[in-house]
C-alpha cells in the first residue's frame, strides 16, 4: 500500500493521514471501525510514531475518537452533528457565494465549465464527479476575504464530504449512481451560471437552493438508514 502512495505527500505520516482520511470520508471505514496502530504500522512497513501523528490529525478533524482505553475508532455520525454541519454550510457558503460572484475570473469559470461538461459526459465516473464537487465549492471558498470564515469552510468541507458519501453509500434512495450525478451536476451548473453573471443575489440563491436540496437528500437517506437499522434490530430480537 505504502509503495503505491503518490510522492506528493511530504512525509510518511502524511501518507497515513491522507490514506485514512479518504477511507473514512468515502465510508470504506464505517463509523465504529477500530483502528490499530500496530496493524497500520505493519501494513505500511513503518514505525508506530508516524501512525500516531496521523491519528492526532484525524482526531483534530473529528474523524476518529481516541477512547480512554486508548482504543481508536472511526467517529460516529449522529443526526444532531449532521444537522449542525448542514446549517453551518448554509450560513458560510451562501455568504461566500456573494464574494465569489463579484471576484471569480473568466478563466475560473471556463475551467469549471469544462470540468462539469466532463462529468456529464461520463456520469458513471464517480471519482470525476467528486473532484468536480470539490472544485466548485473551492472556487467559492477561495474568494472569501475573511480568513477565519475561509478556514472554517475548509475544515467543514471534510465533514460535509463525509456526510454526502455517508448518505450515498448507506441510505441512497436511488441506487442508480448516474442519475444522482446528473441531477446534482445540473444544480452545480446553475450555481456556475449564477457566478458567471456576477450577480451576488443570484449566486446566493443558487447556492442556497443547492444546499437545501442536498440537505433534503441527506436527511431522507438518514431516515432510510435509521429505519433499516431499527428493523434489523427488531428482527434480530425476534429471532
């Protein structure tokens, strides 16, 4: 695994951190999964120290929990936490969209248009879609002049991604991935058109509509997941 890591990372600790972060965000490591420093050290062929450093960084992003017995688990995704993050996104991204509408460049717009065109031409490529999602939201964040708000949004983006893919993998109403990608990318194009108009009100409305739609999709998925979990427990008790 470590042999295949890309050389963009500056240290072994970085490799472990980014590897585990992606696994958690993509829900390949589900909430409650136990992480073993010894096992990860053996898997990477490294000492325990860089693994511990990576765990500290993951804990700072609330992606893992270091328990009193030193057991390390992937952090849970409670409904309250999800609602708090969704509300923060609405507050901060709509604010950022107004500044982005005034300051985004023609070059940025053209680049994003090509990115979204590429997604619609290949809707089955979920990795391409994920990159496009990040690029569009980054285009909004980078134009925020308040550094504290910008930093908060960047930190929030990790939890936001985790929520979106949590719903995608564990509670999605429509199992057809391509339909979901096309639908959400259409919302992204509306945002991009609003940014291109350089109209702050229009951009704010487009982002708010997208975030409310995303929130509705997430909560529907969470309801389905919780209902399925409850049914499973009832069946287990009955059995």
